[in-house]
């Protein structure tokens, strides 16, 4: 009888290679899908609202403190925290540090008002010669009562205003600022995009300086002290 060749229990080499190739392809696919789901979408890159950058005219940006050519600011009619009509001209006689924001803002607004509080404390008695003001660009939710409760939590001397969209559009355009269109939704927690810079008006009501969002408190204090010492 002829001798039988024993059968090997090992799979052919080609089958092993093919199996490994399929496994690697599947592994790469799984990793790609996982990364695509776990990586958050890119944040907006508009420097006016996402970093320490100030708008100074169309297409011009700067950081820190920027002096601008003195310019009278349009004296639109707003609404004060007492619900009565008010105008920016009523703030004349002191320097005014003005910020556009809204009370539902989760980040820039509370951070800015916290900095204002620190600035006011550092100025001491000189803070009596400075108006710290927030103008709400969200009048649908920011009633005078809401504004009063919000800003005075940071400092009882802070002021807040709002107004019609027509008035807000006129004022923001005059200062080279912007705010996003309101989201027509029933969700009361909608967001509003807005310029994060602060605008400084001199005692005569002219716009003279811009503070970029994120400017150091000590830097703002030094600038205001220099202005007050003029």
C-alpha cells in the first residue's frame, strides 16, 4: 500500500494574508468613524467674538488698548433700568466704558462685567468718575427689571440699557460693532452673537478708545487712570 501524506491543519498562507488585510481595513474604518464622532466641530474663527481682538473700523483689528480718532457717538434713544427713555448723552461728564451684550450670555458678558468690577475696585475713588455700562442687544428677554438685577449683581453702580432694534442697529453700526440676528425660535435659551470689545467714550461723549476682550485688568486700570489724570 502507498503511504498517505498527512493533511496539515494550518490554513494556507494566502488565506492568512487575506484575512489580515480585511481585519486591518475594518480596523481603520472603525477608528475613522470613532474619531469623526468624538471630534467636536470647529469653533467660529471670527476674532471679534472668539479671542482678545477688538474691532477698529471695517476690517481692522487690534489687541489690548486701541486709541481711535475721537468721534461723536450717535445719541439714540434707549431704555434705562428704570424703564424710562434714556440717551447716551446723559452719561456725559464722565468717562464711559460701554459693552454690548445680553443677560443670557454664557461667557463673554459675565467675564467682561467681572473685569469691570475688578477695574472699579482697583480705581477706588476714581471709579466715581467712570460709567460702566452694558447695552443689551436682546431686548426681547432683557427687560429693564432683568437688566437691573443682572448688572447690579456685579456692582451696584453699574448701568444697563436696551432699546428698539432700530436704535440698537444705529448705535452698533456707529461704533463699528455688530450683533447677530435673533433666532426665531420658541427656545428661550437661544444665543446671540455680538462684538466682545468695550468702547470708551470721553466726558464729551466722543468715542476715543477700544478695549479688546481679554485685555488685562491692570492694563485697563492704567489706561483709565491716565485718562482721568488728563
